[in-house]
C-alpha cells in the first residue's frame, strides 16, 4: 500500500494529524485500516483498531520484527490525534505527551507540542497551553507554522496580554489562509489593549478585506458588525451606519446589523430612516431576538413621528406575535420534558450532516427545536450534543456486543458437539502411533550412537550383511557341534570352518570403510524421513490442541466480558440520562429566559397599543376642536 509522505494528513481539513514519517510504503495493513477508518470520520472504530494493534505490538517478545515497528511513532501520534478528534482530550493529551517524550523526529515532536497546546487552550488551561508552545523548537512543519503563531496570539488574548497578541498577529498578515481571522483578531486585540483608534481602523480594514469563501464573508460581516457597534457606542452614528450597511443582507449577522443600523439612525433622531432597516427586519424569523426587538422599535419610531395610528397597528402586530411565540415556547418546554427533543436530536441525519440540528426547525414533527437556534448553534451545546450522540452510539455497540457474546456461546457449543465424539478415537490412534514413533526414535538414536563410536573403535562385525550373519551363525553351530573331538574327520571339518570364518572376517575388514560410508548415507536419508514424520507429528499435535482450544476454556473469559459489557452498558445508560438531562435543562433554561424577555416585551406591546390609541384619539380630538 503506497502512502503519501504525510501519512496522517489526508487533507488538513479533515482535522487529522500530519505526521512526517513514512515517505515509503505502509508496511502494516492494520495501521492502514485504522487510518482508513479515521479518514471516514469513524474515530471510535479507528481507535479500537489502533489500540488493539498497539497492545499486541507491546506484548511481543521482539517487537522490532513486527511490521508496525516501522510506523510506531506515527501510530502513537495517531492515537492521540484520533482521541482528539473523538473529543477524548484527557487521553489525547497523554498520548501526545508520550510522543513528546519519545525518540521521535523534531518535526513530529513540534507538531505534537502544538496539538497538546491546542488541547489545553480548548480546555481553558491557558498556562499549560503556553508551556506546551514553549516546547516547540528547531524544525517546525511548514503547514502548521502560522497555525502555531495564531494559536499563540489567541492564548495571549485569553490571558490578558493583548499587546503581545498584537505583535504576533501583525507578523501573520502575509498569510492569505488566515488573512480574515488575523485581521479581525488584530482589531479585537488592539481594542483590548486600550487602543480604540487603531482598533477601529483595523476593524474597518477587516470589514473591507476580500477573502474568498463563506468563512471570509462571515469574517467581514462580523468585523463590520463589531465596528458598527463600537462606533454607535462612541456616538459616531453616521460612521456606524456606514459600517453596518456593509454587512451582507442575508448573512448570519444581518439581523443584528439591521437592528443596530436602525438604532444608529434613531439615535440621530432620523426615525424615518431607522424604519427602513427595521421594516426589513420585522418580516424575518419571529423567533430571532433582533426581530423581536425590531417589532417594538418600529411602532416606537412611528410614535416618534407622531404617526400614532400606525404605531398602534404595529404594536398590535407585535402583541399578536409575542402571544403566539409565548405559546410556542410553552409547547416547546412541554415537548422537551416529554423527551421528544432528544429523540429529534439523535436522528440518523445528525450523524451524517453537522448542520442537521440547525435545519430541525423546518421539520413539522420537531416543534421543540423551533425556538432554540441560538442554543443549537452554540459551541457548548454542540459539544454536549456530540457527547450524547457518542454515548448513544456506545450504547448501540454494547447492545450489539451482548448479542455477539451469545453467538459465541452458540459457536462454542456447536464445536464441542462436533469434536467431542471424534476426539476419543483420534486420541487412541494417536497414543498407539506415539508409542511406535518413540520406539523408532529410540532405536535410531541408539544406531546413531553406535555409528559414531565405530569411527574411533572400528567394529567390522557390526556392519555384516544378513547373509554374512547367517553364515557366521552356521559356522558357529558347526564349531559347537564338533566341540573338542580329536578324530581326523572332525579336525578337517573344523579347519574348513576356520577358513570360512577367516574369509568372512577378511571380507568385513576390507569393505569396512565402504560399508561405514553407506551406513552414514542411509542414516542421513533416514533423518530426512524422520524429520518429515516429526513435522507431521507436531502438526497433528497443534491441530489437536487447536481443535480443543477452539471451544475449551472460554467460559470464564466470556463470562468476564459479559460482566464488563453489562456494567459498561449500565454506566453508559446512566451517563446518557445525565447528559440528556443536562441538554434538556439547558434548552428549558434558554426557553425560560426567552419567555421572561418576551413577557416583558408583550407587556410593552400591550401598553404601547393602549398608549398609541390614546394619543391617536387625543390627536383626533385636538383636530376636531380646531
């Protein structure tokens, strides 16, 4: 499998680590599978695979022989990176610290320090974040060099060191990728550093910066909105209106911009001009707080223009709107308490599309989310929601694993049912074969020892052929039969037997070297056959053990796993209940805050209706008197 030089970086937009290790082939396919899972956004599966692979690697007697050895630094780094993407910040911090303390390439160590600093920053551990950045030295990967400094500037701003943040951000202006963010943050840093004039100039530049894409447009709108707010608060109403007019009319900040633009005109007593942005605003989503403020601002402007009839009509419209919205809020609170809010959030679409919860308000069967757009879009709520979704996913996995354990019980029972009747007969045959084989091996060992002894102490009679042994036995029988007889015929026969024995001995002596060589040759051939037989014997033993091990001894392990899964499932369900309660409480609290605000606005609208009708009646009466 061929991998790019930056193994973990399959596009930095995916949020994966960019570790500089392998510019060659990926040797460990299990590591490759973990990376593949991570590239699909399946960080839990990636962690599960990589944690298993690393635990097996650490348990090896000679890990240097394992293929993961070639990628071990990147694997350790990837664990932390996957955990970070899975929002396991505590574990990710430990994994990345292990990389920092290991013998790794300086570029990898610096990137690990950067990621550790980012974890601390996200957790609000600002001093620890600065200490992590201080560990960066030497070679810094080019692709994260400016990101490191941008993070440093953000930490400075969060720790009350805006002057230091300004110095860092001024050096980042040349980075086109961060241009919009740098320009906006620099304006905020100047404002925090009590340099309002420079801050206004910088925010004005940020509001005019032509950076491409939705993010660039959002930064421009945000800059112009903040600039307009600052100018409005300092009494520069005309400049504030100009800045607010630059906010995109359909952007996420457009409602606030239209509201403040109207206030800028109203503060300058230009009520007719204030009605232009406010009139656009009141026709928008009535759940938006800016729209609700505009509903009261429009009739107030008409009243200021002495158009009391129109003021009364618009106050009535506002009163009707607030009454309907209060009913919606009450219905949403009831729906949330009945659990429908969580059910709407954990739909499958929310796992596949991060913007799904924002579009829930358009779903007819999800009224409980209609009034919670600000809450749903907040970072804290999104984090809580993702944690809840992760817990729900873990609950589903644990339930599946419980079923799988029952399946393992069935598999083991089937294997026992298959092997138990077969193994006794096989074992009987094996014992007989084992006895015969041990005997033959003992004989071969004895023969080998005798041949080795004959190298130093020649024994030609040991290499006699079967015919020679028979002949020798016959000669010995003749000699025994003659015994001690002294008759001439017996002596002649004994003499012939002696000559025959001498011929046998001569033949054995003269052919001894040749016969010894042949014996060693045959012994070598026998060794090959014995080795093959031994291998078959060992294969049988392993097969026999594998057959037994495939269903024997798993009861305790499965019981232990079942207990662990069961306890984990109870814990997850408890955490889900707590997390769900926290989400529901946050949603209800948000709704109650909005309800209290709308009750005040409803009262203002009701009073405005009455006051406007009174003023209109007095004006009409005055005209009648004239």
